C-alpha cells in the first residue's frame, strides 16, 4: 500500500513501490489527463509536478514520491493564466501531449515569470508534439506571461 | 434520441441531393433524403444543440469545422453546441467515400453540402413548428441565434424541438447566401480546446470500464515471423497476471493491472519462426530497393517518346533517390478498450475507420452488426495510422477469449514494431532540356510497395506509388512514369500525404536541378511549365512575392522553393535555410506557404493550424526521420532512436491563403509534401549540394560539402 498526496488529496493505492507513478495516477487513481507517450522520459507527455518540479512520471517509481506534493494537469486551476492563454490561442490539435506541455509551462512560469523566449524554447524543447503546435505553445506561454503581469 | 431501429432502417439510402450552382436558392431534396435530422442533431429543452459528427477528431479540428457548418445554417449560438462522435452505422457513412472513414483530406469537402442542408432543414422544421403554434405564416418569422421571434413573441429552438421533430422533413429548403454566414468563412473557437487543456478529453487509452483487464502483446522482432513456442512459467509468477495466450499477431499477456501485464511480458520467453526478412538490415534493404529499380515495371503514363529523346540529347541529367520507411509516431500509441460478450460487443477506440472497425468486430465475434457498437474516442494523433484497425482486432481477440472488457495498450516499442510505415522507395529520374532551356523530357521510375494493396484495394498501378507525378500539372512533351512493385512483408500504410511525401521530393528537387542545368530561375521555369494552370501559377507567384524571392533571405543564408498539388489543393512554399559547414547541421528559419483550396475556406484559422502542423511534420521527416533496420528487425523503437522535430528546431511558419474558382480542396495533408524539396532546393542553390537520400542527417550533409 502506497500513500500519495495528489492535487491536494490523500490516496492509498495497492501497488508495488516500483510501479511507475504514471500508471498509478492514470489507471489506479483514474486521473487520465497525464499521458503515456514513450515510457522512457523522452517525450514529456507524462509530466507532473513533484514538489513543484516537472517530473516524468513514466520513469518515476511511485515509492520514491510517497507523501510528496504531486500536481497533475487536473490540479492546475482553470483560471490560471497558462490554461487561459492555451484556450485563447487554440493551441491543442490532437491534444495528447498538451497536459504535459501545460504542466511544464506552468512550472516554468512559476519559477521564472519573466523567462525569455530563448529560455522558454530551451525548456519546452524537452516535450514532443507530433501535430507541430510548437509555434502556438511559444505564443501561449508569452501570452500567459502578459496575463500574469496584469494580475501582479 | 437515436434508436437502433432508426439506424438500421436508414442503412444504404443514397444521398440523392444535388446542389445547384450559386444563384439558385432552392435545393430539391430527393424522395428519400438521407437527411433525418434526429439521427444527426438534437436540441435540448434548455437550448443546447447536440450534433453527431461522422469524422474522427485527430487534431485537425474536424469537430469544429463540421459542426460550425450546421450551426451556421441553423443560426445557432456557437457556445451552446455540443459535439459527439457518431457511432459506426451505415447512416453515418460518408457517401462520397463509401465508408465511415476520415482520411484523404476530405472531411469538409465531402460533408459541406450535406451539413448545410441538414442545418437548413432543421431550421425549416423549427420555423414550421413555431408557425403552427403561433398561427403566423413562416415567412414572417425570424430564426436567429437559437430563437424564433415574431413581434413581441420569442421562443427557443429547444422548446420547439420536440414538436418540430414530428413534422415532415422538408423537401425544399433555402440555403443561406454567403453574405448571411455567421461562422463560415470567419471561424469559431475550437470546440475541443477546453477539455484538452483541462486534461479531460478522453482518448482511446483513457477509457475505463468496470472489471477491465489490461493486455499487452509481445510481437515478433521481425515482420513475418510467427510464434513457435511460448514459455510463460516465469511470467505467470507475476502478481496480477491473469493469462498468457497466442493471438494472430503474437502473444497476449493479460493482467489485472497494466504494470502487471508489462512485468509479465518481460518474463516471457517466446521462440519465433524464421522470417523471410531475417538479415535485412539498412544496407541490405537499400540494395534490395535499388535492385528493384532495374526490374521492368508497369507504365503508368507515357507521352511522346522520352527514351528516344534522352538518348539523343546532351543537355540531360539523371538521379537515383532512396527514401526511408517512416513511422507515424502518433503521440498516443495504439490503444483501445473493447468488451466482447456472448450477445454483444462494444468498442471504444481512437480510429479513423469506423466501418472497417465494425467489419473487424463482426468477423472476430460473429455477431450481427446491430449487436456491435463502435464508439470513437479522441485520437492522440492519426496521420493515417489509425485508419488501420489491426490493434482493435487484437483487443477483440483477447476480450473474446477472456470474456472480459480489455484495455489493450501498445508501448512505444510495440507501436514501431507493429509496422504500417510510409513505404521506403527508390526512384530513378532522367530529364532533358532543349537548346532554349525548356524541359522536354522526363523519365520517372519508382520502386515502392503498393500502399493501396496493403489496404485491400489492389490495382495494376498503385495510386499512391505514382500520385503527384502521373497527374502532375507540369506540361512536358515527353513523359514516362513507371511503377515497380516492391513485395516485402514489411507492412506499409497511408502516412500523412501518402505517395506525395516521396514523389514531391523527387520531382521538385529534380525540377530545380533541371533549372540549374539550364541556368534558369526555378520560379520562372515552373511558371513556364505551368503556363496553362492558373491556380498552380498563382500560389507560386504569391509565395515568391511574400517570401521576397530573389532578394536576400531575412533569417537564413539560402532560399528554396517547391510546389505541389495534392488532395485537391495547390501549395507552394519557400524556405529560408542556413547550414553549419563544420557540423553539417541544417537550420530552417522560415517557411512561407501559399495555399489554394478553392473559393471557400470554412475556418481560416483551422486551415492555418493544419498548414503549420503539416510543415512541422514534413520538416521533421526531412531532417530527422527514418525507421532503421538491424539484422534482427526495426531498430528505431522509441524517440531516442527515432527523433522527431522539437520546438528549438521549428521554423516560423507564415501562411497565405489564395482564393480561386474551382472545386474545394483538402487541408490536412497538402502542405506537407513541398517542405522537404524546398529545403533540398535551398541547399542546391545556396551550397551546391544535391540531396538524394533522406533524412538530411548532419553527418551525410557534411560528407557532401
């Protein structure tokens, strides 16, 4: 039995400690916004936050994050500038990689609200999108920066 | 709501509708109109419009693009429209394709007229219903934004819907004049954005049923090998493991949990029969394709006598191209959930091909069609791959055996090993110029597997093999196009823009080499070859002007242009490229694109996003993609060995829409083919390099310098 603290709620899950966090979140808890893409931590579709750090859940054993604060796409509020900007610019196409992209962008802007274009590209290049929404992702992050400034 | 009886009753009815040229307001429906509004639309009491869409949403925005057409004719507020995928049933078959299928960049083209008639018919029935209720002639009523009004009376469509449904379906409806459109030609926010941003959109891999079992399939390392023996003794020690058994494509490992199934598979020992492909690594495959070029093929087109001309001229060039197998790399690997019971079967799958899925379920379960339900989830990418439903077949076999609902998941490695690639191909081109530098002869011979034959539609000349060449608009007096069929047991399939992916590359780079030989400007040469084709010329002229053709590049060091016609649309692109001569690395800075899909663009921003998407995917293939083979089978099994383009490598993409008269063209695919040749052409003019093989790997480019 593993105890998890996910999106502000406590869960007890009957899994082995070496089970990838991804499958626990998706298949045991049922929050399917976090996606399986490669199983090797390359594509970024499975990205969640562990103590505010973007983490590839497909290669993270659940035993290593017991009791740590985990946030998934479902745990980022709808009114957050990142999600609003994504909607405003109609970023997603197929949408499969987008939760991972949004989680990464959310963490980036929380740490560095004034990240430069180069910094954004450097961080976001660790996420793959086969539909090629890169241009819009960049614009949405820059738009979110504007929305955050207004708020601050 | 739709009843199953309604669905069956309507099966097989022809559309029988004729749209008259503009200027005619009235459209006559046939005696048996397919328009049965209750099968496509329903309006709730509180005024939400629910539409069933018969095309798969795989990122192209089809839920938005199709439903906005109905909402426009019906005059309904966009924020109250809800879209669901239509189940697999005859009534939802795209009559122009003869199948419930999403592909070939046809969705809007094929459904546009029908959906306008549908919207107009529903509106007519709503108006008739209000007219009877208020005893006011229909002509005096107004239907706007979901409400019918007259004088000081106002009622929502939703309140009229039940009564409206009982009225006869109108045989004549008035369609809107283009000036009356509220959404068409302008656009609306995408209907699927919100749920995709919230992580709430349900893809094939996300479906969850009670008491569901997880399955993975161990496949042969090489195509063509079959299961010889299975030792599952260790696998069965794994906690959660339920069963291990052989199915048509390999060995199914089933468990109560996904991690249990994966662990169980790791412990499995399978012996495979020998594959006829054993030993076919990259080198041997290349040689095999090049040897096939020496064989006699089938002539797809012959004008004049190009062979004679080529023999008797000195101003000629030739080239042999070799292009690799490509993997679709949908971000969602194949996955689905199926539930086969004694007396019924339910399928939840991210498929582009509902009719094929239904037929597959019928053949595996032996159940009649009306006992099978196929529901399409969102597709985490399609690009043609998910019109192949072999993965659903596997899940059906497993569920049938276990008598339980099953979620089948492919790992990324399974996905690559399952095949269905864009075919590898070898092409031999020869071309000749006359004394004035005009192209007078083109000889084209391609050795390639027959994609349509793999899809169950064989023909003498495979359509995909020669598309874009056999039907090219370039007017060259002597042309020879020949197809040699390659028959290897490596499964091939439709990959976004299909045969045009390779044929545009070979033809368009070759045109530039002929221009180079004749010391001609490639734009000027193309305009000469296309002098009788206004639409083709126009996109080239527009892109040349917008990109600043003939001037210094803005961001790169060299410019290249390519033009291609596919899926009914004309596209020309100019790319700006720079090359690091020390590393051989290519940077594509800017892609300017002009696209002509005809007189009407239903949703301009969806067109733009599809062009952006096609350009990125095309460029990814150009620079990075190739399924490599070792002696033991495909060896690029994940994104570390099959890399795709990242944000850092993505160029800025500018899209210019050119409008013209003529039939409506497609949007999803046509912008992909020109990218690769445009980049190669920039390298030819800027750096003197000729590219005969893809991808343009830095080490290869360096060796060419």
